C-alpha cells in the first residue's frame, strides 16, 4: 500500500472526536496569530453536545483567545497552565480549576524538553513569582495544593525544575499542508513553536492535529520550506472560513509585508494604527534616546510598542536591530493589534528559538511596561489587586537583558495633554505605580543589582535609574514642581541624583521632531 493513500484530512468536528477525556492539550498561537480557532470551536461544540472530551489539561505560551474560550465551559478544562492568562475569568476568578501562571519562554521550551524526554530546567523565573519560594506560579488556592516547580542546584547554580505532565494532544496551525500533513506557514505573521509542540505530543504517544488554510497534493510543497514534517501529523483540518477562523493576526487584515516573504513600501506600513498620543508619545521618544547604533533591542506590549512607532516615523528603524519575543528580527516591529509581527523584517526566528537567544543574554536592551515599581526597583506586571494576568515574555526578557528600560505613567488614571512643548496635567491620577513593595515580583530589582543590569524607569514626568539598589530620580520635566507633581504622587521617596537634568524638551514637541538627528547628537556628546 502506498503511504500516501492514508487520508489525514478530516473535518474539525471529526478531529474533535479524536480527543479523549483527560487529555493534555498544547494549544498553539499568541494573540490572534497561529491559533487554530476552528478546532477550538469544534471541541467546545462537541463538549456541549455530549459532554466529551472533559477534564482536559491545557497549556499555551502567550495570550491566546482559544485558550480563554476552552476554559469557559465548566468541566471541559480541569487544569490550566498559561504564559499569559490575560482577562480569562475562568482562570483568574476563584478556585474553579487549578491554574498556574508560567512564562511565555518556559511554556515554549517545555515542549522541546518533552519532545526529547528531558527534564525542563530554567534560570528564568528565579526570584520571581514563578519561584516556589514565592508563589511557585500558582494563580489560586487549588494550584497551591500541588507544586509544579522546585529549585535544584547544579554545579553551584540554581535552576527551576518544572514538573508538568506530558502533552498528549497538539493543536497547531500552519498556512498550507499537503495530503501527508507536511506543513508550511508562509502567510503566518508569527512563526510559532509548531514543531516542538508537535514533536512533544507525538513522542509522548499522543496525536497532532493541524489546522491549515490551504491543501495541496503531495510533492507540491518545497521540502526546504516544511516547518513540521508529515510523519508527526495525524490529522489535517482545512479551515472552512479563513476570515473567521484563520486571520493573520489579532484584528489584522492580511499584510504581505508581515509574512517575511515580501518587502513593502514604507508608506504602506500602518504605523499610525498604533501611534502613541500625549504622554505615551513622551515615553516613547524618551525611551528611544536609550538606543544606540547596532544595538539588539526588544519591544514589549503596551506603552513600549510606541518605541516601534517612533523608530519608524523618525527614521531610526534601520539603525538598530528591533526584535520581539515572537521571533521577528529587524524591520518595523508591529504595535497595537499588529504586536508580535513585523513589517519588512530582516529575518524570522521560530518562537522557541528566540527565547533561546533571550535566555542566553543575547539582547542588549529591552523596553517593557510596568504596573508597580517599588523602592528596591522590583516591578510587578503580573498580579494587580489580587488578579493574575501572567507575564508573557516579560520574566524571561527582563531577567536576561543587559539594559532594561521600563515605561509607565507616574500615576494611574491621570488625564494629561502635551501643549506648546510642555506636559499639562489636567486631572491627577492615583499614586498606585510607585509603591513601597510590589504585590508580586515579575522583575527582581535586588537580583538585577547583583547581576549588574542597567535599569531605567521612564515616566512622562520623571526618569529614574536603579543606582546602588535604590530608585533614583535623574531627570524631570521642566515646568513641573518636583515635590508636588512627582514625589507627592509616589508612595516612597526616591533618592535624588546630585546632577538632575531636565527631560529633553523635544520629547514634548509637536509633529516630527528630527529625532534621528537628536539621537545622533546625543550619542556623539
């Protein structure tokens, strides 16, 4: 019998029936990119019809709407592991199911360790909420009943050892498959961890189900382009409605410039869709001054993605390497709904391989957000007012990068505008950002000092630096009262540098400000 007479092509409903009760599902995708949503919906539909599959375990690496959908029907998912829980109420509210908050890098690399039948060890997460000496990644009381991580010492170095059961079902997505299941992801804006996830499920004795947009005959795919070989794929589902179930990314219309297969004119890149305004533009401009020619940088979600806008709009983007944790290198890093992708990228690394690079201290500088900052320099982005969001790539990136720049407004909920080249505070916010002690540690300031990391905290009113283990004010905006407008809105008193400088006035200017020239002038001074 010819091998290729076996039919791997099934409907989503048929694929859902292949999943047994108690299976451990690994779900591909981050944001709106790479998520096999037709498979997700088919599993939910089957569960609502006949109560199966039930009591699944679920793991995913980053923010994933498919994961949030799967946890909604009570009884479908029995244990949850996620790199970013986001606003998933089933995970964050109460103790319905044991829920664990990992990091994006830990989840992606766990698959590879399982595929090799190896233990998974990580330095990322030490001395943060993932460390068992703190919360051990437990989101709720049910999770605290069973620890999934322990500290091991090897050769005098500490590592976190994660004890997570084997993934037995891989739900992955690619753009094109042939009838043997060889997969190519030519239109995906993120080159997800589809190979290690598929290899983990296959090598653990489980099944691999791939959702694709296109199906071609065997032999019509260039073997050099295959991301997952058909020998690992058990079932292929051809998406019935690509617009609904197979978008390129969250909120994205298809952008060929974000695939890595074509370059587009710079004027066609939709940077205005994530353009920062007022105080966020100030943060981005001041942050961009920390870059230098040829540096390898990373940009996080939220306020930091304004760096990508400033770099593109001011002509800086071709003077350094901009990356994100999802694998894009160079070009114009996407922001807003386009976060995770990149336009005219120089290269794409697979998701898990980018975290190899990050964990190995390959980044020179990163720009990240911050919800709370305490007087020792520690930062919380993961648990606010008792609700756990998770970290995404934050923990891996912030603990491993040589220079870490946090961008955040000084207070929460303030209303501001930038007029006539100056910041104007219309309504003061609440002093909830700079606190004596953060609610949960996602970045450990004391450990950063030990490792010799350079740490800067940029707000719209003042810039701080971690000096001798203390948050120290080094710049503030002209026209503001240091005590009234800044220190009175912090819940601890920072150290004040002896040579405090003004935040450069051009950060508050209107229109294009010639930042490329300002940047070059600052670097040469």
